[in-house]
C-alpha cells in the first residue's frame, strides 16, 4: 500500500504538480484524495486476492486470515468491495480522468486476482498494467499532461511484470532462466529512467536514487540466481516490491521535484517495517 502511494506521488511530480501548483486547500485535497484512492484500490485488490486464493491458501499459506478463520470469506468480500468503491470514489472527486484510470485499475486488479495470476505471460503483464496505470493516476492530477507522459507507464509495467514472473518460484523454487531474464529487465528499467533524467537535465539527482534502487534489487536477485530456492526467490520478490519506493523517488528526482523525492524516500523505512509484519506478495 505504501508503494502505491509512492507511485501516485511520483506521477504527480512527473506531471509538474509540485512545481507549478500554488499550495492551497484544493492542492492538498488533490494529494490526499489520490493517495487515498490508490491505497484503497491496492488494499481492496489484496483482500480479493486472498478471497480468490482461500482454498489454495489452506494448503500453501494456512496462516493467512481466511484459511486460519480469523476473517470469514463473506466479511472479506464485503471489506474488499468497500475499499475498491472508496478508492474509485476518491479518484472521481479529483477529476473525471482520474476516475477512469481508477476504474481501469479496479477491473485489472480483479482480473488478476481471479484469472491473470494463473497465466504465464498475461499474468505478469496484467499486474504490470496495474502499476503503470497507478503512475498515470498520479499524473492525471493535471489531465492535459497525460498525452505527453502516458508512455512512461511502460517502465513500471516492465518492472512489475518481471517481479510477477519470478514470483512463481517463491514457494517451490525456480530455474535460473526467468531470474536472469528479470535481471536484464531490471537493467532496462534503470537505463530508461537514466535516459529521461538526462533529457530533463536532472541526471545527477536521479543517479543518487537509482544507485540505491539498483543495489537494493540486484543484491537479492543475484543470490536467487546463484541458488534459485523458494526462500531466496521470495526475498528477491519482496525486496523488489518494496524497492518501488526508490524507483518512484528516482522518478520524482528526474522530474526536478527533489523534496518530493526525499519525502518518498522517507516512506522506505515504513514499507520495510510493514513488510516484516505483513505478507508483501
């Protein structure tokens, strides 16, 4: 959920919201509503993921809320529906474009939870689209700039698709090939952000954040490539998700919103702490 908020803040920075908008009540309201929207959409998607996986989790992850009977499936469905509805409503209050994007994220999240995650190729693409649209949700705070920046959503799509691809081995292990392919995609993502920072003249700031990002994601991935066991792959996936905060900080730095990049960076300790308390994947 914290990484989803970071997505939106990065998108708002890319749109120029933090550099051209004069802080007032509507300014703060837009930030709050879009952050609330993405948090609720993310949480609702996680709830429905557990709903659809309830039977499988009885075998593979019996400690989760539904199979352990901490929460009933009916109550989980009600909670998930409420969160998704609230997430969509918050986006609509910002503007119509944000509402459309929120609706698309909602649908894609449910499609992934029910069907997409079981597909070898379309599953990773499905999850990647959710993250790419999440970045666009932040950019939609200024709808007219979406036409100029929509294509950068491809970068988080590639990144999340690669994480989703390797996550299939976090229970029983995997071959090295998908992990090596993920390493290539990670490098492509970093190179793409570097390219945009060079174009924007902010490459020095971007490198500072991208260096941390690269160190964080490649260290566990290299360990997993050397020994592709379930625990090693699971750690690589978990770190990859949390590292989205550093990717988003890099985007904000690339956009010239250095103070927003630092604020996003401050979300990292919170995300790491939450990752120790709750399942990230």
